[in-house]
C-alpha cells in the first residue's frame, strides 16, 4: 500500500497558518513586546518534520539503502567491532568492504537509537529530523556572532533550512552524509569566528573537532567546505590584522581533517584491488536549471519519475542580486563589507565550477569529479547564499518599511517550498522485518554506482550477488565432509574431513585482509570467478578458519586517526572542564 502525501500538504498548510496566526495574535495582545526570533525559528523548523510522523519508508532515494547498510553496521558493532570494515551480510552474504570506503559517522547515532529499542526505520527518521532541525539553529547562532543582529541571524537560519538543495536532501534523497554536513558546517564556522574574535584556544579546538566530524560525515563533500573554511580563517585573520594566528588556526583545522584520514586514504591504499571507475564523461547540471524548477510552476523540486531539481532558490537568487546592487551603490556598512564581498566571491567561484566552462579544471581532477558530482556543490552554494542573506538583512533592514520587506522575503522563502516538506509517497507495508529479510539482496539494487565497493575481479555484467549461496563453503573438486562451526561478519570456521585433496570455494568476496588457516597454518587463497575466495587443501581432518583483519597499512592509519581524534576530543573535554571550573569558582 502506498501512502500519498496530498493530505500532508494540507496538514503542513494548516500548521503553517496556525503558527502565523499565533505570532500575529501574540503581537496583537502584546504589541510592545518583541518576539524572540530564535523561538520562531525553532517552531518554523519543526514544520517540515511533520512528514516524518507518517509510518513506512520512502518510495525512492537512499532511505532504504542506508537502513540496509546500518543493519549490517549494527551487527558488526554487536560483534565487538568498534570501527567496522567488512559488511558481511551484504552482497548476497558474500560481503564487501563497505565500511572501509563509505562514511559511517551517522550510522553510530542511528545504531545507538536502535540500541535503545527504536526500530531502524524510526531511528533513521529521528536522525534525519535532528540534522535538518539543528542545521538552521546552528546557522542562526553563527550569523548572530557575525552581525550581532537577530533578524539577520533569523534570515540566514530560514534561508539555510529552506534552501531547495537542503530540502531535496532531506525529503527526497535522504542522504545522511550531506544532511550531517549541513548540520556540522555552521558549527565549524561558529567556533572559528569565536576564536578569531576572542582568541580563546578552546574555540579553535572546537573548530578542529567539528572539522574531524565533517570529514567523517562525508569526506568528498567535506573537501569544498574545508577549502572555504581554511580560506575564511586566513582571510578573517588578515582583516583583523592578526597575522600571527594564521598558522595556528590553519594547523588545527588540518589536524581535524587528518583525524579522519582513514576514511579517504583507503581509496589510495586499495586502488589496485578495487573495481576501476567506469569510463564516463564529466556531467554538468544545465546551468539554466540552477535558477528554476521545471515542475508545478517551479514549486515542486522532484519530477514524477524521481528527477530532482538542483537549483539555488528563488529568494536566494533575489538576495544575491540585491546584494550586488547594494555593493555597487556602496551602501554596505564598512564593518561587514570585506566579509560581504568574501562570500559573494566564494559563491561566484562555486557557480563557476558548476558551469561547463570549468571543465578543463575538472579534467585535471577527473577521478574526484567521478565521486564528487558537480551537483553536490549546491551544498556550499546554499551555505554562501544563507550567509549573504544575513549580511543583506543587516545592511538593508534599517527602517520599519524595509524590515517588512525582509519578512515578506522570509515568508515567501518558507511558503514557496511547502510542497517539498516530505517525501511524496511512503510505503507503509515495509518494516524492519521486511528489510531484514531482503538484506542480503539489497546491494544488487544499487547497480554499479558504488563501483569501488567491489573488487577488480567482478563481472561488470553481473556485478553484485543477488542471492545467498546454498552453502557457505563448497567443494569444487575432491571428496569431503564439511561441518560449519561459526560464522560472523569477519570469522568463518569449519571442520573439514577431506578424503582426498580438495579445491574449495568459500563464498566470501576476496579482498586484502582475508586470511585462511588450516590447523593454524596459513593456506594460500586466491580470487576466482566473480572475485570469490578459492583455496586448496590436502587430505585429512582440518580445523579451517577464514578471518578478516585490516592490512597493516590501513590498520596503522586507522589507529593514528583514532589517536588524533581522541586527542582532540580529550583536549576539548579538558579545556571545557577547566573553563567550567573557573566559572563555578567565581560564582561560589
């Protein structure tokens, strides 16, 4: 059964009007009292979350794909693997190195929710809701630090939450990594701005910590965000004439990035074993489509066949144009003019990289664009337009009439996106049990998009295993009796009574790190048809163990990354505790 969301539009409209009426009623009863804009932002941010209260899973997007992966991740955690590498339940139970290459930071939170007794589906919805909700709140606090203006901070928060690309990620794609990046990014800039203004080391450590989480959330999308962060730090220190702080500031940002090295260096370490990137041309969004959505008069961001509108946003474009006009007329306050120009230049740079004219530069980094599609640059573009909206409000809203215009722009920013406050259809018959039964088949649904999760021995025409094998260990030649003893994601044990010499096939995908032992003696394994592990055994009674352990180079980098991250975290706790102790001491 499919739950259509026509009712949801009515519900969203009802609660939106109700909230507006409550605000107007409050102003009517208490005309002299100012409404706390942060409270309004909180209530407005809750409106798109109503859709998550519906039962079922998303019909399209990555919602179910992530749940399948989280189920396998959770099983590995239960087995005692704090930083899993191998997803043993996926790919027809042949497994694949999913957690070596794929971000898994959001999976820890969702696994924790499930540990509390919440279903995987509802845990996923809670995480989607939290990241979406908190992103605007964090943006509010950051822009308030920049402008000391609540209306400017409120405007930025609204623009950030209701950015079309943000809503596409939340409502239609359910991309955990990008939504997490949306949430963490304002925190990095918030604490970086606090450090630049107050020069308290604690704030810089906070920035480093959240930079680490940024890369853990989505290493590829983190790259352009991190580049902007470093440039912003250098630029602001120069503006403040604080040249001595540039090195220490950039150093700690890089330390944060390096603490997640194991997530992206794996592409280099295992390059010779993974399936090569399929040849493909560099694809650009039609540049004109950045300015409008082609569905339902421009107010629907997803087509009837699942197509997505990747565009900047109507009020976002309006505010950027008006900002350029203000700059041209020299009507920007001097105290924010350098920062204003900075964000317009950064926005222009990202727009250039989305435009086909940037193709010669992308050709130099062809492997990067294969993974980082140009459409994903709409995330940092959303960041830029939101900050510019805050600065525009600060510069423009000097009179009551102009403030009214700002509120009209804000109201249109919210109302124009109401059709996109939830997935269009939900399938209510699907629950955790249904997904668990299809877990082993789930990888086959992904196609060759995540080609790097398979090995170079894979068959491009039959890329993944869709069905689990009837036996985990098969005798290809010879005569033997096989008794399975234990099977976890990374350890498979058997008793094999071989009457003759054997050639065996252990139905696990071959990948560096798998080791076969017979009676505690290493047995040579090799990749056979479709990359499955094969080996040969002598006649006799054998205790056979196949187990996975990260290769030394990867384990070493994993350990260094963990030590570095824990070091930053412990330093953060120490400095925060010290600061808290000082405050309590002064109080008493």
